[in-house]
């Protein structure tokens, strides 16, 4: 499974650590590639979300609050991005909602918390229960009508 990473200047340092943690996965860093205090999260969220929407893998996005990259990523049909708050919450998001982009609020998340959320994100599978599949179909219908 390929993992696409993206972060602005506020998530940059955490993204660099995440790359190290994901040594066993195929990872593509979509930027930022250098720390630039004047960059915009929109660029990196768009790059990651477009790959995930194209079913090329899963994504992990980071910015200061997590809100900006979350908003941008969810503009793409087929993307189900969510800000991770705990490993248990991320596990539920994968199992119940087939979340395909994990968003981490770099300014509010400790490294050990980020590691645990990423582990939950990458190891939890979508349960495929009928009621959850129906919800995903509802989301596709909503996307098609907007």
C-alpha cells in the first residue's frame, strides 16, 4: 500500500519524523520538501487528496490545527479525511467509515500520539458491514449531486 504524505511549515517537522516511522511502507512525500514559513497548506493537501481520490493509496496530512488540510482534502470526491484525536478514534474511522486520509494537528499532537494514530490508521481495515457500505454509497450519491 502506498502512503502519500503532505504538510505545510507547521507540520513539516512531524512529517519528516513520520517518513522515518513508515520505513516498511512505500511512501511518497508530496511536500513540503523544505521548511518555508510562508508556504500554504492548500498545495500539499490538494496533492495528497488528488492521489487518494484517484485510488492510488492512502494519505497522511499535517498542518498546525489540522483543520485547513482536512477541509481541502474533503473537497475531493472519494476522499474521507478526518482529524485524528486518538488511536481508538482513528481505528473507528477506518473500521466504520473507511477513512482514507489521516489528518494530524501538528501543533496539538505529541509524537507518541501521532505514532499510535498512524499505526491504527494503517493496520485497521474497513469492516465492510452492510450499514457502513450503505453509508459510503450515500456519500457517493451526495458527492455526485454537489
